[in-house]
């Protein structure tokens, strides 16, 4: 059985917009991806490692453990062998306590790519293929989460293109979630259940194309 690791934040964990509730696995985009892969006759296990509030490389001053760089190599190590690592992070880089730009968040993604490549897997195990997914653009934040992301829709402009450039520079695969879906109208940050399904299907199509090469 082949394994795919999904490394993400609450957009992948499956928060239902403007609640603290979670979508079921089959409703979250990794679950949609796994179901689609296995329907096609392959045997895949999709492993979720998704933490609410996770940044690319920055700390959360209010909650410990949200720096995505910390522990990533060990996550790859203990889940190896991995066919692929899919990273979808960046939205939380634009919380109000950070003065980041699309460029700086993309440099965070570059560091994550390098960390995955240098993970201390067992001798003879191959390095996983890497797919970077740029999260859907932040809309005007609404609801209870709005104060945390105030101004994020402006600071994050150009994120997809910045991620695309870093992915090309590093020789990894890339998908812009914003090309296929949006963030929820409810909170402007998280995908709703229908958007999870659309994204899961798009990631499936991308991975299928990668594996067929």
C-alpha cells in the first residue's frame, strides 16, 4: 500500500466555517482524495497531519507548536516510506500578529520543501515526491475569526503566484487551490463541505497525472 502525507492547517483539518466543529473524514478533502484514489483500483492510505493555526515557519505568540518547520522532518521519518508529501499551508502566515507578504510566505514554503528533502528516512528509502498546494485566497474575514485575520485579504495578495515560482525553482509540483475553488463566504478563510469536495477532486486529478508520468 502506498502512502501520501498531507501536511496542513485548519483548512485541511476540516473546521466547519465559523464553528469549532470538524467535518468527517469522508467530507474533508484528504478523505475525498483517498476515496477517489482507491476507487481507481490503487491502494493508497492518505495520512493527515493537520494542526489548526499552523504557519509555514512562524511561531504563534499565543499557542505553542504552530511553526510548521518544527518537527516536519520527524513527521516524514515516522510515516515513511511515503509516495508523496502534499503541503497546503500559508493562510495563518497572514494573521494580524504577522506582517508577512506573499513573497515571505513563499520563502517559508521553500524551507519546508528543503526540510522534507532532508528528512532522516531509513537507508534505501526514497525521498517522497512533493506537491505544494497554495490555499484558496483569503476573502474579507467574517464572523468570530474576523479579528484574527483582519487585513489578511490584502497582505496575502499574490500568494498563488509566489508559491508557483518557488515550486518551479525547487523542482516540485504545484497546484493553486484558488484555480478550482474559493474560501467560504461564511468566514472568508475556510472551505465549506462542497469546496472540500471540489479541492479533493482537483488534488486527485493532479496526483493521478503525477503518478502516471
